[in-house]
C-alpha cells in the first residue's frame, strides 16, 4: 500500500516550533549578537548617515557586473569558423568558462586548456602549451586555435609567441596553422577587455597586410561584441539582408551557441 507523504510549505516550515528551537540552540555555539543588537543595526542601515557612508566609498565596487578576461576571449574565438578556443592556464579555469557559457546558452561549449599545475607555475608552462596545442589540433581538428591566458600564465610571464614557435618547430602544429593569441590576465580589465583583445588579435593575425595592400569592398563589417543573446545577432543579419546590405559579421557565435535541435552535435559551425 502506497503511503502518502505530506509535503510542507517551505515558507512556513522553518517558522515551526521545532526549527525555531534548533535556531536558538545553534546560537549557543555561535556567540551571536543579541536580537536587540540585530534590530539596532537593521534600523541603522535605513538611516541617511549609513547611506552617505556607503556612497562616499571610492575604493570599493559592490557586486561588480563583470567577469575575467579569458571568458570574453573564449566567446570571441567561438565567433570564427572552425575555431577552437585554447586557454593557457589551469584546467579549472577553462572548466569554469565552459560551464558558465553552457548554463547560459544551454549548449555544449568547446574549449581546450594547457592544464597547468603547480609544477608549471614554478618551472613555466611551455611543455603544457606545446603538447596541448598538438593534442588539440590532432584530436579536434580545428581550422584555427584562438589562444588566451589566465592569471597563472601571466604572473609567471610565459612567452606565448615563443612557445607557439616551439610547437611549430617540434611538429606539434604545422608552420602555416593559424594560432592568434592574446594576453588576458584575469586581474586586469573584465570579460569585455578579454573579448576585445582576442578579437583584435584574430583580425590582426588573419588580415596582416600593408596599408596599400588591403582589399577594399562595399561590405559593412559588423562586430557585435560580447553579445550573450544570439537572437540579437540573427536579427541584425536579418535586418541588413532585408535592406540589401552586404555585410560580414566579425565574431558570429550565433550558430555555435544556438545550434539546431536535430539530435546531432557539431563541434564547429
């Protein structure tokens, strides 16, 4: 016989005598303020004096609406065809970037890492980067790898350009394989800074020509920036198409992060 379980409303559950007694018992071990002191502070936070003290602060930002640079660099890399973002730093950092984007976009987010550890922090992360580039290129077969950095790599001063050249010399990647890179320390700037730095690096790498050699077209270059709503990019492309305007979206991650629900996963779009 199935027994029916009564589910109590959580709004009133913790107001019951049992839970209130548990709270009182817990207070004995926490050495808390008295209820009177709590009420006094609560009332003080509503005063003009308290408000003036908070607004007078200059060296503090409360709950800033920003994340670290590599997060933006990863999104910038996802905006180019067949590109795999590669983060030179600890494995935990890139795992956070992937999970952060996956939670928002509800899509799997491809990104690789050099998986630096304590040894790399002391002796440098060259071997991690060289081997990581080779593994990423052979396993995931991207057309381009967009490399950024984390705090660890920046603090110890890893030379990305020299390390990438070493990877070419050792045959981990081919001589003509594109690996644009950007220095994106998390302790400077924000995710917007990281996006801009990676975007500039990719464009400079792909279109490095003398001023007189630049091919001029009638197209409009559209850079959406750190746009977390793919529908906005799709709508902009739709509007430009209806107007008969030729355009190039520099950093179009709308397909990568809004893939069709056809039961199949594509690593690159």
